[in-house]
C-alpha cells in the first residue's frame, strides 16, 4: 500500500526560484505485497511484491538469491509533470546472503531519479501492461540495470566489479554515484557480506553457510538520497554519509523514480521497504542550472507548462562571478532553453575552479524569476605549450607509428593486464636466463624499423578484423595474423594536430590502454591523460584535456591484451557527443595525425620499468633508450642511487642505448635512477624483488611461516639454519599465541601450520606465492607459504643462528595496491624478559602493484631511524628475532652479506612529547612512569583486571566488546565490566623513533573521554592530535583537550579547557591526519605544561591514535597540500600546510634559494623546463 500527502513548502531562499511550490510526498510500505501503481518488468518467478518478511509486513524484491534474474520498476510521477527542483528519497535495503559461489554476491541494484524522456521511462510507458518486456537494454549501460539510467541522479549498489560506466569510468565493487551519466563519486567497499553496520560492505549481513539464500539473517539498512534546490547531493547508507552536499551540475526537470537490479552466474537478495519520496516541484519556470568545462559554460531556463510559466525570449540577464556576461548563442529544445557562453580565445577556467552564475528572466505572463547556482569546472589535464612540435620538413604525411611486441607466455607478475607489465613488454624487459630479451612473436617482415610499423589510416583494429566498439571497418594489427593472438603490447603514436581548446578523446579497448602527451612519439615519461589499467572486453574510456597553444603534439597510446579478444579504437568526441576516429580520411571532422614531426629528445624506454614493484631480478641490467629530437641528443648523464655512473653506450640511428651491468647483481630493494640530457632531468624508482644468485648460500633466508614452536625452533635448528633451506621444516603445530606469535586471525586458512586448540588462535596462511616467487637467489623452494591477513600489531618470533658477518636485511612482502606504507613492519631482538630489547630497524615500502599482486613480492630494505640502510652484525650465536608485520602479506626475510661496516639504531629525541591514546589511566588515576620518558615505544599499559581503568574516573567510554586488541581492561565503579574499543594501528613513526606497538581508540562518539597522567618537561607547547575518519566530511575529526584540576582518582572531576581539535575527515579509518589544537579565537593554542599533570582528551568524532606536544618554538614539518597549473598552464600554484619557508632550485641537488615572503597560494610562471621546490620550518 502507499500513502499520498501534499504539503506547502516555500522555495524562496533555495537559490533557484523566487516562487513557492507544493511538495509532493508519497510513501510505499508494500504492506501485503501491494505494488499498486508501479510498472514492473521482471523475470523473478516468485513475483516482486511480498506479503511478509519486510520491515515489517510486506516488502519489494528486486531480486532474490537466484541466478539469472532481473527487475526494472518505474514509479509514478507524483508531481504531475512539473520540473522538480529538489527531492529527498528514503528507503530500507536488505542485501546479501547469496546461494553458491561461496557466498560471492552479484550483480547489484540501482536507484535512479530519471529525467522525463529517459529511455527507461519511454520504453516502460510504451510497454505498459507487458511485464515480460526486457527493460535491461534501456538502461544507461545496456544490459546493466544495476548501473542505473542514463539521465538524472543514480546511486548504484554494485556487487561485481568489471564493467565500464556510461562515461567510460571503471566501476567498483561498492557505491557508484552518477549525475546525468557522469560518475561523481565511487566508494570501493572491499568487505563482502559485512555486518549490518559495516560501512565497507554493500551487503547488510553475513553469508549464512547453513541457510544460504535466506534473507532472515540480513538486516534492513537505511538509505537516504537528498538533492537540495542548489543542486547539492547527499547520499547516506547504513547511517554513514558517503557524499555530503556535493555540488552537482543537475538542472531541474520532470522525472520519475526507477529501481532496478539483476543477478547472473552469482546472486544475492536485493530487497527494499518503507520507501518515501518527497519532491519540491516548481510553480514557475526555473532558472539557474549551469555547467561547463574550461572553454565554455552553459546556463538553462526550464519552462513549466504545467504551471503556465513559459520563458519570454530576450529577457534573460546573466552574471558570472558578479560580472554581467552575454551568451554567444541560445537554443531551445522542448521546455529547456540552453544559453552558451564561450571564453575568449586563449582563456581557460582553471581545473576544478568554482564559479557563480546569477540569472534573472521573465515568463510570458510578466513574472520575474531569479536564481543563482555555483558550478565547478571538471578536473582536466592541461598540456604544456612546451610540448608543441612542428611538422618535420622531410614529411607531412598523415599516419601513425605502431610498435608491436608479442610474448609466447603471459606477462607477469600478477595480472597480465597490468599497465606496468605492458610497459615492461614494450620495453623488451622480459629476459631469458642469459639476460637477452625473450623473442618477439610478431611478424616483422613489413616493419619499417625494428618492430615499428607505419599505419596510414586510423587506429581501428581487431584481432580478426571484426567489428568491435563504435565504428566498424577494423583492420588487423600490424605483424599479427588473423585469429586469437595473445600477450600483445602495442604502442601507437603520432603528432596530433590540435588548435588551442578543450578536448575529449576516447579509447575503446580490449584489454587496457594508457594515453599520454610527451616530448616525442614514444616518450615513456609523458603526461598521462587517460588510462584503463586492467583487462576488459571492448569498452570505452573517455578523458578530457586542454591545449593551451596551437600545434602538433606527440601523443602515445600504449595498448595491451592478455587473452581472448583484442581490439583498439582511438577517437575524439565532439560537442554533440559524436565520436570521430583520429586520422580517418573518410571523416571530414577527423583530427589529423602525422607520423613525423620536429620532436624533442626524449626517453623511449627504461628497464626495469619505472615504478615496477615486484618482478625484477637482481641480475637484470639497467637499460635506458634515448631518442634524438630534431637535433641529436646532447651529453647524457646517468646517476644510480645518487652516484654518477658510466653505463655502456651505443647508438643505432636516432636511438642511444645506455646499459648498466652488475657483476654480482643489483642489491635487492628499491633503487633510483636519474637521467639528464638537454633540458630533461628525469628520475624514476623500481624494486629489485629477487635475491642475488651470485651470493649463493651466503644469503640467509628465514621463511615467514617458520616462526617458533613454544619458544623454540621446534627441534629443526640444523635444517632452518642451513642454506639453501628448501622449506617445510615446521609443518605441524602452530605454537602458542603470546609466546611464538601475536596474531588474532580466525581458523580458516592453515595449510602449513595447523590451527591451535581454540585458545591460541590462528595464523592465516596462503598456499603461495608460487612459481617465480619461490626463488631465493641461487635456489628455489620446494615448499612455500606466506602469512596473509596481516595487520598491526601482528608479530612473529624466530630463533635462528645467522653466520657471523655483516648483513643488509630485506623483507619479502606483497600488497595489492600502489600506495606508500602498504608494505610495512619492524624487526627487533628479543631480550630475556620476553620483550624486545633492541629494535634493529623498519621496512617501509610501496604496495607491490595492484591488479592482483597479493603474493607478488617486493623486497623492502630494513632502515634505521636515521633513514640509512641497516648493516646488522651477527656474532654467529643464536638469537630470537621478532618481526612486527604491520601491512602486506609476509613471505620471507633475508640477511644479505655486505662489506659495509655495522651501524646501530639511531634514536633522536627532539623535545617532542607523545601520549598514546590507548595508554590512559587505570586504577583510579594511576599511570606508568615509563610513558613519560621519550622515546616511548608503546605497550606498557597492557594488563588485566588489576590494572583496570575505572568508568567516570579514568575514562568515559561505554563501547561494546567488539574490539580490544591491546588487552586493556575497564570496569564500572561497582566492579562491573566496561570496555573501550581499541584496534591495531600502523602509523608507527614518531619524531626520532619507531613504535614497537601501536593502537588507536575506535568507535568514538558522544564525547568519549580518557584521562592521561604524565610528567611533562616544563615549557610551552603546541598540540596536535592524530585522528582519522572514514570519509572527508566537515568536522568529523573533533574533540577537546583539558587539564583535570581536581583529584584524578575521584569522580566528578573539574576541568580547565585548553583548546579544540576540529578538521574534516581523513578519508579512511586509520589514515591519520594531524589536527592542531586551537584556542577559542581560532588561533593555534599554546599550552603551558610542567611536572606531573592529568590531561583529558574528549573526542567526539574520529578514531584517536595519539597526542603530540611540540615545544612552541619547534616546528611540525610543513607539507604541500596541492601543486597545480593555473592561468591557462602558464603558471603553477603552490599550496601548503603549516608555517614554512619556501626554497627553490633548478636542480634537485641544489643550490637552494629562499623565496622571501612566500605564503601558501603562491603562483610562479612556467618559464623553464623544470624547477624544484621544498618547504622548511619557518625560522
């Protein structure tokens, strides 16, 4: 059933119209399974309206947990065809508990507020009364109802990643929010079948292995979608805001609500209930909708025939940012008049800039209607004018260069369709055991140079010359016969003729691609404008950029294919949305491309590939290929890890090859190469991820899975300490948690070390990594495992006898990502008291690649606190080592012999004082003296009932018992149980030292507080709190700091407020931001501390890691917050946080010069090839 209500709402002040309107409000409860008034198109055999099992009573089923079902439901227009200014939609969703596939859910559902005229609405109306009509082909992405309609506002609950959105964006497993076919927000949700309140899961309950498919174990989670009258969109799910007042380009129109979803070879329940829709329709015509790009913008006036209000032509007056502007043209289609405004030639709006449009107009009845709307320029890439080239005097023939390579096996590591693997293939970086490139399978008989072919027409190719994508007329790939060739990489490059202006280009590809503009045709370090990094069927990706100056621009598109289909189209998209192949002689609107031009010298390829993390052998040489420009390249200088080197150099035609060989192989770990010539100064980094063969059994390797057994080596010391060790010696008992390991995994993955007795807990292993990851330099393992599901504070102990000598230490770890600190941990020596007596060092690296790189190891070097590589001296006796594995699947760690002298750990104390959030008072105001001595390494407050924190005396926090990994105990004053939820935290760095253990207080809210009694060095301090939050909403990291001025052992304590912490969220739980304490005037607070004092941290919102007290004369290292091109690419703007001195240099090595009076927001002209900037603490 449903209830219909109309109520009066005044729309004045909404920024869109000066009139008033009546709000339509309708509620559907589906009681008794009532679906009256809904147009339902579905193959769900049980029907969509259900009479029981809802929240409460009946509900509406989009799909059940049954394969190959779909539903599209169109709701009635509750506004009588009037344009809708704003709406609020609420409903309950129940999602999950699949049948089969181990509970893997699919495919998803969507809710859309579609514009009048959308294909879904048109087709639904045309097929009213025919519920068997297949509506799936009418959605924005045909066949993908879970991706929503092509128009209006769409929120997609996507349960299966792998499709391409309407605008060419890749989808995610999570939420996808779109406005008129453009993705404005994606929220990846990596937890499948998460709990009802798990904000990282689209499902609303767990997978029930005993009763799969039943919705009974799922909860009803609230969903709210709100569009206000200024076009700001807010999306909330599970009481969590994922999009908060985001300024859209939405303009009012009549519309209707559409729910849709499907299942395929996997499934899930997708149910809704208690749906309410409130709209604000217009009572007059509407003005003020605006959107645009860097070159032009548009404003719209929408007639309201239902209210008898029609725009009177010639009466509109416009202002942009307060200045009167005149449209270049206007055009009326249906009820909408669109006004187009064009920037003067050579003038462009800055990327991401916001502009205010004010409009006043009259309707034919003489009513004046006014409105205002902010609009934001979509982010774009500006192509520097310095990259423009001229036509080569020797040739002006249109065409492309195509460089082709094919391997006889799949690219590695990880997913063969990773961009970095394709870059490695085209660079001839897959080597055999002799160091030679593996043979190219392409037929080179028609190549014009090496593996380079000329292509005369467009790039529109398919492996069988069959139609794919958008155009038809495909040709075969150069050098490849028709059929099903696999493992191909192709580089398609040419000089594109581009007048100054705004452009949208696209690539339709199977599988991935990366397009860039550079100094020459094959510039591997060009400016990337578009990329799809992965595998897919023939699909489109669109990308926008701005050309600031007329010219020929060298463009490079790297394309790759792993298996199955193979195609590519490279095209432009005009203002009408029509696609045109580049360099198509049969299309007068096609943009020309030339094979030859006046290039600048550039780097064609490097090997190992830049940013290659995982997969590079120690024996691989460094190879750099530099291509001449219009003139021969000048002297080339190469630096390796900061030292100038002399590579072997040869030249073949226009290509100079520089090769650096290593007699014993490269040291495992990260390396940086710098190449400079002419006006190029290019640095790049890669990781050597295998041990040196030449060191043989001198490499001492410890496998992660072979941690101690009950404090010993399990009686296998002779095997474990003898290299080469082939693995498998400690298969069997897992040992004792708290003695041999500290890991709180479940018991779901134990192929090597068996599960404990239920008391000890489990350590989850994987059966890999396999294949190339089994290599340990001069030998391969026969048995190999890694420890997975790693997270701080996991730790493992290892008793080993390392032969006497000096060693570097590396950890073999992996993470499916490319962010900093995703490979992180520490290694120390255990003392006799069962605690770490000495920290040897920290490993900290970038994720090993993304796109399926769990188990694809990088080798990350151990460094001391000064940042130097650790040189560890072993005296040849048995030691008990501890590895703290904070992030990254953990495969092994190794001692690598070195002639360098040992260096000890370096601990710097800078006067900075820390309070760790988890180390609050206990036992009615008690503390531990060691927590006031810096450096403090953490872990001192772990304990049980004897050290319990007392509610309303030591703490004010009433969490449930869902998380207490630090093993603190809390009690009410009457002795009853209480709890503060604490979880592991990976931010281990402190000024001058690295924490051995670190935690944060989570599930914060409602004014939770903790007391901290410490003995402070006397002085004045600035204070920062390390806080984090799951999104970036305003004020979501918030709290206060106070001094307890009464007895901290008694209740009803009195406080003196010191200041307030207030910042937007960090965008991820545990992803700390550092929020400064501010006084009531909004200035940084300066607090006076000294001796033993009790402070109270009251945190209202945000996970809480620590407090940092910096002497008021000290400095927190300033950082750049953004660096961007402005003024049409002729200047760069620098923005930073903190009080800083800006220094600049023409070379990274200096000399550095202070910029007097520089402040954040400084702009500087782009007047040279490169310049470097750095920030220092203001003096």
